[in-house]
C-alpha cells in the first residue's frame, strides 16, 4: 500500500481547499471537484450576482467551457465589476487563468473572506437567490479536469497521512486569506449572516 506523506503546509492547503469547495458547491448548487476549476471565473461572477442585483451581466459569463480564452474573458469581466463596486480585491487574471493550484486557492480564500463582508449587507437577496435558475441551469465546465489536483477529494485526510497533533494549525498557512479560514479549526465555517455552520469532510 502506497503511503503518501504530506507536510503540514500541504495538509493545511488541502483542508482549506475542502472548505472552499464545499462552500462553493453548497451555495451555488455546483459540483466543483478541485480548486483549479475555479480558474474559469464563472463561480466568482455568480457570487457577485448573488449579492449585487444587476451588477454582473450573467448573460456575458461563459459557463460551459474549458477554453482558456473564455476563462480570461470571465476573469476580466469579474475584475471590471469588482472595480466598479469598489470591492477591495485584486483579481490576478493571468495567474488564475492557467489553473495554478496555489494562485487559485489563495484568490479563492481572499474572495471568500471578502464575500463574508459584502454579502452581510444583502442577507435577503442571498437567502432567496436561486443559483441554478440565475445561470439557466448551466454547469460551470463542460467536463471534469483531466489533471490530478493537489486539492484531492479524499474523504478523510488521515488516509493520506497518519494524524499528527496540531499539524494543520493556522501557523502552517503563510497566506492571510487562508489563515482566516484555518482559524476555524473545528472544520466548520459560516455562510454570510447564517450562523449555522457547515460541516466539512475533513
């Protein structure tokens, strides 16, 4: 049996990845398997539409595509709308569009953190939002990614590495957005103003 040894940093990144993917899937009725799928930009565009009615032209967002040129178009649109809304969030388009795990995980963590702030002002719209109807029941990609993600979907991280006490604490995450997620070390997080936590698989 092959035993994969993970460093504390790798394990922390995988836990952050699981938290973010579960947030995306539960919030948008999606089926995201790995962080790299967020490189399309479509997920972020819909989260903006979930909060700010009319700000994001979802008809211009390309959902069912695996083409980099479409990813770039979505991310540029996201950047434009975020700038117009004066949300203090930088969108590193060229770093994200190539499906790099680290870049996409760090931006997803930053976006998640910012979302908690700006969604708090629109709780009713967020609560009543129908993500499937809003995107005309489209998927976020045509097919599953063909590469193996570092943010694997193993149900139990202990299957990859024997448990070591405190080996996924916040000090293992060098990125501020990731640290804020890891501070919830009981494996739970809250969505917007909803104080009921969501359980994760890790």
